[in-house]
C-alpha cells in the first residue's frame, strides 16, 4: 500500500463540512447515473457515517422515496465480533453501540445477509482490484464470507462509498477478505468483476 491507512483515515477525518457535503452529493449523482442494480433491488443495506465516512443521507432518502426497505448494521451482542443488518426507516430511534456508532434498536427486524440485494459499505482504503480495508475489525468480511464461494453469489452487490483519495495501489489481501463489486467516489464509479 503506497499510503498508510492511518494517513488516509486522518485525511478523511480532516475534511471540512463543505467538502463532505459536496463530495457526498457528487458520489450520490455518480451512483444515480450508473445504478444498474437499483430498479430490481428491494432490500438495501447501508450505514450511518462516522469518522469522516461518506455521508449516506441522500442514499437513505432516495431509498425511502423509492419504497425500498433499508437495513443498517447492528452489532450482535450474542456473538463475538458478529454483525447483522436490521431494518431502518428514516426517523426510527437509534442507539449507540460499544464503538459509539448509531444502530437500530435490538427489536428491529433482522434480514439474512444473503437476502440483501445491495449493500453500501464504508471503507478506509480500496484498491484497483476492489479490495477494501475498513476499521480493522473484519465485520463486513465475516458477514459476507459466503460471497467467497465459487461461483460467487449474485447478491448482495457490495458497493463501497469513498473519496477518491482513499484509493491505493494495492491492499494486502488475506483469505477471508471479501472484494467489492464497485466503488463510487466523487470522481467516478469503478466496477470490479468477480
């Protein structure tokens, strides 16, 4: 990797409010122009941003307006380092998890990860092959480990949302890493084929 993950994490966290807003709008518009998987998708995984991650408010509003069912990650206290996707409607109450990240309440309905159609994922860095590094806990890799089967499952389609400066030449890949189908930045949509 030509830029350390920490340096990119710090660069992302230091973006001004206006830079975050304009980038999120550009990312959303790039996705809108290339949303080939969207029309037939009903169950969409998303996230709420922390530490300078791309703001997903426009995506959440679009999903709600199009009658899609949205799900947010929620840590599962029943299993160590396990994450599930719980249903979320705009305005639903949220609670902070042990990392201070807002997530749906425990009573919110959960969907099996393999039943999601699209999942928008946060990331710290991504490479030209479609591999990502997140915050280092491996939650997304564990929940989507079934995508490593050959042939790869058709869904969910994993789409990273990132700033262009988060792209690096190569991410060190481990056997448990799950690649993305696409990354959308403020500059373009980059697709990867598995």
